[in-house]
C-alpha cells in the first residue's frame, strides 16, 4: 500500500448544503465541519480518519433558485458560501491562494485538509468577465465548470436542448480569461460540442471534474472516449465520481469507470471527483470515512501499482492545481475582509486591471 500519499477530491458540494441549511433555519447556529452540516457526508473527525487531504469545494446555486432571484441576490448567495468556507479555513488549513507541494505535505502530516474552491456553472458569472475576475480575486477559483444542468447564454449543457451549437464568441472570451487567471476550464455538465470547442480554445489544461465514462454507462453527463482522450491531450483529465446515476450503484461500477479511463489515456489523466453532498452516491458509500477504502484499497485490489494509485488518488490533480512551473499569476490578497460581491463587480485587484441532487 502506498505510503505518504496526498489524496484529492475534485468535487464536493458541502458549501451549498451549508448555506441552504442556514437559509432554511435562520435561527439555528451556523453550521461547521467540526460538528457536521446536517445531512452532510463530511465532518472534520471523519476527514481525519480516512478522507482526502485536499478537497475542491464547489460554489453552486441551482438553476431553479437563480430563476427566482435577481443577479444581486445570486451573488449574495455565492458570497455567503465563500464566507462560510473561509470560516472553516480558520479551523483547518489554507486560504484562498496558491499552495506549494511542501505546504500540502505539511498539511497532510499535521492532520489537516486543504480547502480550495471552484465555481460550478457559468451562469453564476452573470455574463460579466469582470465579475469572474473579482470572484477569483476573492476566492482563488481553481476551476470554472462552464455549465450546469441548463444552458448558459454562451454555452450548451449536456442535459438541455442544444441552442448555441457549442460555445458562443463570449464563451471563447470566458475560456481566454480562465487561461489568463490560471483557472482550469471544467467541461463536466457541458455538451459534447461545448466541451470540444472549449478544449480547442483553451491554452491550458482542461478537465471534467466529475464525469463518468459514457462507454461504460450511457448518460449525456458522462464523457465519450473521444472527449476523454482530448482532455488528456491538453494535460488535463477526468475525475470519476461516486454518483450512482453516472457510475452505477456499486464500488465495482465506479472502479470499472476508473479502469476504462485508465485504459484509454493511462494513469496520468484520471482522478477522483466524488460529488459528495451533491448527488445520490452508490449504496456502499456511507460518508467520507469510506473514501480511502473505496479509492486506494479498491485500486490496490485491482493490482494497480503504488505509483499509479498515488497518481489517481491525488497526484494527477495536484499537478494541475499546483503547476510545476510555480505560480502563473498573482494570488489574491487574503488579508482583506471579504466584501459583498455585489459591490462593484468590475473591481479589479490585479495589475491588468433546491432540493434534490445537484449532480
């Protein structure tokens, strides 16, 4: 069994669960990871037992709720999620900034887990590039999932009527800004053509943070073989989820998707994006305490080498989150208090100035 391993989960939806609980229970104390968010599959003691060392937490708001709210109110919800996550960081490790490998090793050795952020659904940027820049400056967004279950005004979703035929001209601008800021482009939820055009347009690695393999389970949210190969060609890869809708209702089904992806592109371009707290997971998953057993022990039983297990369980995503070339852009100023994101979206701190599954 590999020792001294950094384990990473590319997609967890606890922020949305926490802020939804707060909205529905305004008189209740603020939830936290130490005591556990109601109905969450994560809490600190469980993470310390056998959870991943690094988690990318998705900032998310359902399309249904976005339909009902003004853009300002939507931005308030995302601001609340950032604030909640920042409160957790005070008792865990990290911040909204870049990390180096030594810091990740120190966190793992100290029993902490590193908390990073992603933005799930391009609709959340309100068709405003300056808002995306401002959001990144405050929360150091590690990747942008271009769509969610519905189309945006600039990109088609895998689970909506195809309207744009892929990415619009503005969609190409979004991809270009992600490249400029060091935000990974994430094509989970995107239509095949949107994903294809994003990969062609991007100057950096592209990922599918939480998608299964369509050749194993035919679902529009899963990636076809050609797309998985294209992702690998960018230096990115695919994160296999635990969600039963995409991988089947068993650990064996999940591992079949991992094996298929590895068979296509090798062990350097496959990682884990569980979708905890965002989807119905296979029955054998109890909570985050099962993460290590499912991933690491599962791969070991399939006779994967220690080196390959380390890659799939964490190193592949670490390579993308912490480029070997070092920082490619300035980190945000984390000492300043969090400001409401609705206050001057165009602010530029850089030199250049619902219920049910989320899936």
